[in-house]
């Protein structure tokens, strides 16, 4: 399974060429494209009203079967807390955004999903303590 990070959906919403390339990537996937429930929440929280926002919801939330959602379990929350402690406590590590990244990472790691992200730097940092497969978003 491959899961797109929030930034991948947002980048694609702003860049039609990237959206086309991601569509081709999805069409060529042999794996299921899943959706992190954390990503879904981030998208809904930052959603613009109007047709653009509705289109983004249709192409993300509306295109994934409920069985393909990757949702943090109690164990994932515990593992995210352990990872945060092990990574240290600087300002970036304690931000809400980084906490969400940890939840995405631990739930993807547990489910065996590969995370496609524009935020490779933070996820490489997380990968030091979470066994996570990541890929950079195509340019």
C-alpha cells in the first residue's frame, strides 16, 4: 500500500502537472493507494470552501475505500510518543505538525505502507526511530 502525505495532496491541488503525474503514478501502481486518517483530518481542517475544496475532498477522501484507510491504533499512539521522546524535544519536534507526522509514520509502519511525501527531511528524521518506508514525491 502507498499513502500520500497531506503535502502531496495540497501540492497536486495547486499544480495541475503534478496532479497528472500523480494520477499516472496511481494508475501504474500495483499496490493499493490508501489514505491516512490523520491526512484526512489535516485536509479537512485546512479545507478551502467552494469548488476547489470540494474537488480536493472528492479526489482524496472520495477515491479511497474505507477498508484502505490507515488509522492510528492505541499502539501507534504509544509508539509515536516513544518516538517523540527518543528524537528529543526541540521546538520542531513538539509542534502539532510533527506530532501528526509521527502518527502518520507509526500507522504506516504498522500497516506496511510506503509514505509518499514532499517532507522527506522530517520523515528521514522519524525513520531513525520508526521503521518506515518513505518515497519522495515526484517532481
